[in-house]
C-alpha cells in the first residue's frame, strides 16, 4: 500500500515528492532534541493549494498519516515525522498575497516568515504585532498551528487575536474558508479559533488573513538589572498591576552569561536577572516612567532607558538571542510553562528547587508580563544519566506549573514532547471531547495522529 501511495503521489506531483531517506531526513524533525522522530514514507514539498489537496486525497485514499511541517522551528516535536507518514512541507508556500492598508489586513500563505510579513507591512506604515522571539525563522503557518505567543502578548495577545480568516484543506481534500475580514463576526461556530493551535491535527492551513496595526510613533525601552531573580519577578508583578508594557522580558544569570558569550553585548555579568521592557503608543513615555520607578523600588541596581527606536531594538535583541546562546552551552530541553503573573515568584522558586534536586543547569528566560517562562535545561547528550536527569527535571517543572494553576504549554504547543502531561491538566471528559472534535474534521484519524491531545 505504501508503494502504491508514493507511486500515486509521484504521478500527481512529480519532483515535489521525495522518497530517498538520505534526503527526507532533512525534513524529519523540529528543534526539540528529545522528541520522538520516525522515518517518513515520503516528503511532499507543496507550492500551492492544489498540491496540498492532491496530497491529502492520496493520503485519505491509502490510509497514510500526514504530518504538516512549516519552517521546522517548533520545540515540541509537533511537526516531527512519524513512521510511514507523508511529511507535507508547506515551506515553499511563501507568498504574501495581498496587503490591504485600508482594511489593515495581510493575506499570506503559510510558509511566509513572521519577520518577512513585518517588513512588508512596514512599507505601508503598518506592523504585524505578534512577535515570537523566533520571528526571523518561524513561519505564519507554524505560528497558527501552535497559536504562538511571544514578546508582545501582554499587550497585544497571541496569534489567534490577530487572525481574521483562514483557508484550510480537510483530509478528504475539501477546501474550507473560515472567519471574515469584518471587525465583528459571530456567525456560526468559530472554526477559525478551533483551527488555530490545533497543531495540524484537523486540517492544513493554506492561507491566512491577519490583522495589522499602525506602526507606533512612540516607543521607549528600559533595561533593569536586579540582584536576585525574585526581585525581578516581584517588579514584574508590581508593574503589571499599574500599567501594561508591550513587552517585558526576563533573563536570569545563566542566560545573561550565555548571551554575553555569544554576542559580546556586555550585559552586567554580576546581575542575577535582567528585565528588558518596551512601552509603545501615545502613553509610552508615561508608562516607561512607571516601569523605571517600579524597578528601582524593587531593588534594581541599574536602570537604563532609551527613547530611540533603533537602540531599543538592539537592546531587545539580547532577549531574542537567549535560546541560540543557551544552545551553545550544550544540548537543551526547553520548557514552556505559564502561570498567573502574581505567582511568578513561586514558579521561579520552584524552578530553582528542581534545578538543585536534579543537579541540572537551568537557564530561565521568557515573557514575564504574561507569566510565560522558558526554563531551559542544559545537559550533555552523550551522558545517559544527564539525559535522564534532564527529562525528570523537565517533568517536575511542568508539574510545578500545574500545581500553581498554570498550563503545560503557553505557546509552543504539545506536539509529542508534552503529550503525557495533557491528562494531568485536563480530565477524561475534556480529552474525549477534543477527540470527538478531531473525528468531525478527520474521521480516518490521519492528520498528525497521536499529537497535541
């Protein structure tokens, strides 16, 4: 059957189909080193909706699972190949179809890189606000698949808050359109929100229309150094009680040292934590003063502010380099937990306890103002004992977040890496309901099976 499926794919799509294992391996996994990965039956490099329709029809006809992949920047194994699957790459579907300045929308294919959309929108005095730290390598389709968050969520929300409508292909090849480009739409069930964050388990998104916002004329950036991580997160709690910055990013000492080593930026190496804060909009200057006052009141040893947009962007780039910098220190297992902002001090304490108990190095950074942290465990992949300690620490950090009323994943998705924890967050009735929803979209169960929930 598998031979017949590849034969049919090759007949329909020709050289867009790869079956040589020496070539398909390049598409087989994302950036999570410990997530399971299999050997695909074939890789399809789609460049159009018709390619996606043909692929899904073949998959349904022969009962072959399909895993959809974008830029491969995921961190939970959600786009990793499973044995015998068709790995459907939409990376080549990278056209910005239209930017409509009057309506403030952009219509794009799923392979468009987040920052590329940002640059295109800027030509019209507009911006695409969602800002994953990986915006230079992550695609809009991948952002939609995981409902990606990022650095501006505290003020502007996650990906779902910026998607007006979608075009998607169901497993049988049916093309559906969801949502509307009106500012208000309550017609029928919200299928758009259902598809966002579904990690390729329901359908394949082939086009998205997203909302844009005007470029802010005013922007201030604040950098505050703290003698303890607890002091920094206490400042976060106090700041968010008084104002809403557009970004408020935390890095601990381990992360600071790694960023300094990689970039030579010279962030204060004696600081135990740093907050990088951006305020934008007409009230940016007033909000920045509040952020400075709160940081100083909570023991910041140094507070620096700039109202120069370019200088601010350069400073915030230090946070964007956190993950690449930590990757230089060894293999990493990156967590993605969220807790209520007021409980950030408890979560930080729990991470420190886990680090000590399992004798692992953890570099913590993340989107502090919305309670989303990325404790990153650094370990030697050649050391089996170190790998096991890393896995155990990872699990204990997730469970610590759940104990605080938090979430298993704030923005990276579940994939395969976090699947065991879904049943610890939700009960059997809720998970059964998710599977019934999946069955309505995917009655044969071929779309990214065993992932997400």
